[in-house]
């Protein structure tokens, strides 16, 4: 009896440390593998989690040259300014429209491209198409913007074609109604090939026996794609869709900044470029931080919402 009591007491004393001891034992056993995590963890702490501390100046009045955490608490003053700023609602509308168009147009494009490429049987032609489609991804954003601006300029190649059919030339890059078309077209050109890589990798994981069984049952290529190929890559589609939702409000900050100009602010100005102008160019750091924090919170809500809906509808989710 006495021995049992001693055993119970020892168990109660050691129980809170059981998980830690188990984790310590596992880390000690595979320390070479866990040591590979050191640099990524340091990177995330310094460049991802550390800067989050700077969000505090969205609630404090920051004066350049003063305290790094601001001079005084002002509560939700900058968020009230945000809700009373008519320019903010214009950039919010532009961001939502551009983000939605990107999801509708550029998200399905790599899936369709991968499905079409998967049907190509000539390996040489397939590799050539893949190489050509991947190439724009490796171009610098400045180079991409330069190519786009050159193509749509008044003396550019597109205007040469337009003049041939209509007899007129148009300053497309200075026309607000053409900005979204130009932006979406350049995104399709730059991202479709590279985005198809993950789907092509997922396609190689589908069991060939499923296709053989479908052929025996009389299924044609369309029915095989519909009932085998698409369900086979559905988890990949869901994961990438949720990740795209997370970037819904960012809509390619660098490209927008390089392509837009004051004449196209009406349709081109988005939240991230507005934050840049307010926070950096106008030196309103606290107000710019409040806008950026608002954008981040909305993005976080969208990611959680998309993950929840995906889990309910398709049984696939990011977590």
C-alpha cells in the first residue's frame, strides 16, 4: 500500500513534465533534422513576427525622430479617420474589384493550363511549352512592367494593331477604364505557367489504374477528367485557393505601383499603394499603419472564412 502511494505521488509529480520530456527526447534523438529549423525560425522571428510589434503605432501618435513606439496613446483615432476618409472607400472598392477579378480570371488559368498540358503526348513539345510558360515568372517585376508599358504605349505594338483596324491610337496606360484589363493580362502572362507546376505535380500522383478502369467502363477523356483528374487534384486546388484568399487584398502591390499613375488612380489605386503614399510619401506613419492593420485583419478573416467553408463543403482544408 505504501509503495503504491509513493508510486502515485511520483506519477503526479512527473506528469506535468511528461510532454516536455517526450519532446526533449525526440529532439535529442533527431537533433540533426531539428537543427535545420533554426535559420527558418530566426528568419520568421526577425522579419515576420518582430515587425508586428510596430502595429502599436496605429494606436499611438508617432512623431519621426521621437520614440519608436509613439509619443502618446490616441486609441482608435486613426481608425475613425479611416472610416471618414472618402479616398479610403475608393481604394477599398478598387482592391475588392481587382482581387475578385484576379480570383475569377487568374486562379483557374493554371488549373486549365495544367489539364491541357497533361493531355499533350509529345514530350518534346510539352517541355518546350512548359519552358516558354515558366520564363515570365523569372523576370524582375520592373522588367515585366517595362515590357507592359512598352507594349501599350501610344507607339507600341498593340497600338500598331489597333491603328491597322481602326485608324486611331490610344494612350491605354493613361485611361482608367483600361488599367484592370492591362493588369489582368500581364498577370495571366506572368503567373499561369509557373502556377501550373503544382497542379502538374499533383496530376502525376493520380493512380493510372483508375484511368484504365474508366476506359474499360467506356468513359471518354472528358469524363475521365471530370471524375478522376479533377477530384485527384482537388486538395491542391483547395489549399492554393485558401492561400490566394490570404493575398486577396494585396493584389500585386509592386506591379500596381509600377503601372499606375495619377490619371488612373480612379481604378488603379488599391489599399497597399494608398498605404505607401500615406505612410511613406506623406510621412503619416500612424495613419498608414492603421490602414495596413485594417487590411491585415480583413485578410485574416477571409482566410479563416475560406478554410471553414472549404472544410464544410469539400472536407478539404488548410488546417
